[in-house]
C-alpha cells in the first residue's frame, strides 16, 4: 500500500482520530443508502443498507467495525468509491448496530464467521454479479475467519476479500487498547455505547449476565469476560480472544485476500502483525508505516479519506474475473 501521511497529521493516534472526526468522507454528496431488514435463521434480524447498482454490477459488501455502522467514516468513503464505479454497495449491520436492539440473547463478536457466512450466502443467492467483500477492524477479522473456515468453498460466494486494520491477534490488541493513552481515550469511548446496549439486552433477558460485574468493567477484557464471551459460547475472554483471532489460521485461506494494517495502529501493535512466512500464498500483506487505525487521511488540510477505498478497492478490482 502506497500511503504517506500529510506532514500536518503526525502519529497513529492523530491519524486515527482526525480521520474519524474531521476528514472529508466523500468527494461529492454522500450516497443515499436504502435500508432492508433480513430475518435471521434464529428469528432475529439484521439491517442491511444498500446502494443499488446496474443489473449484473459488481457488489461490494462492507462489514463494519466495533460499534460501527453505515454512517462510519470508512463506510461512507467506500460507498463513494463504489458509486463512482457504478457498483452496488451494501453494509450489513452486525446485530444491534443499526440503531435498534436485536431480539436474540446474543450480540456480535470478532470471530462471528457463521454470521458473516449467512450474510454472504444471502447476497450470493440474490445477486447475479461478482461479489467482493471488505471488512474493517472487527469486521475484517470476522471476514478473515469466514474465509479460513470455508477454505476452497469461499470461492463459490465471493471473488476476493480484504481486511483493513483488523485485530488479527485479539489478545495483543485487547491488551494494547487497555493500556496507557488508549485506556484513557478509546476504551471509554467504546464502553460508552457497549455498556448501555448490554444493559438493554439484560432487560430483555433478566439473569443473562451479572449486572454488577458489567458495571464494574473498565476495559474491553472485563466487558468480554462478563458479556461477549459467555453470550457467544466462549469459556472466558481469554478463550474468546484466542479462538476468534484470524492470525493463526491465515494459511488456510484459498481465495485472493488482502490484509492491510498500518504499523502505527494504536489498537494493533506492529509486533503482532503476520509475516509473509505466516500466511498462505493467497494472502497479500500491506503494512504501511503510517495510517493509524482506519485512518489514512490524505491531501491538503482538512484532508480526505479516498486513499483507503481507492487502494483497497483497486486491489479487489483486480480480482473481478
């Protein structure tokens, strides 16, 4: 990946925060997305936001990150990229992330490859054209776990996948976000929305978890120990972080796959990123020195976000046939 941060945007934290809050997300008016509700096999629902394209158009599916949505800065940038190419574009929301509490006694998690698989199969059943998929942060790890589990079968559903700033080693990333500046800034930001959503789930299902333990959680490890792990079949946060991580199984992937991570990502330490020897022949690694966590702002002040979708989308575009 060819990315060099502007001189006025130094460091991984600044690149992360500025991109999310202030950089221009689209080059023109934001594309208008149409919402569709899908009923899941367990009688729950997910909401999918669509940008329609011409018949037989390429469909780009984006899986968002932790507490993300179709309104996230990266989602709007990728929507703009897709619209410029007359592609169809879709953002399936993980459960509870579309603005309405989901119905089942579960939420979503970094290794949610079964959910990703059901969503992609649904797209495949209704879309005649080529399908490409990109996952950002949590969504990137879940998408890679799906590709790993499916191996050769993944090619029946999509042509290629890409992950952007995925926490491939959840133990390393989980501890990184719980230390120093990250603990004071990003951790409270995530918990500010995650805790109320968990408490709403407890109101739906009294006794689902320990309310006092959730209230006492001050980092993602404690939250995952009380909520995420037990609700999704893991023994503990450690078990969840180990089994849900995509890094140990990257050699199983059998479709063209891009794994892009900035080496100054505050959430994903460079020391835990995979080396060429740790991935299979179908995996391409991009590890630029700069970019932060889903940052990659470029251009003159205040900057724009088109570099990320242009480069990642451009790589995916090479695998249309």
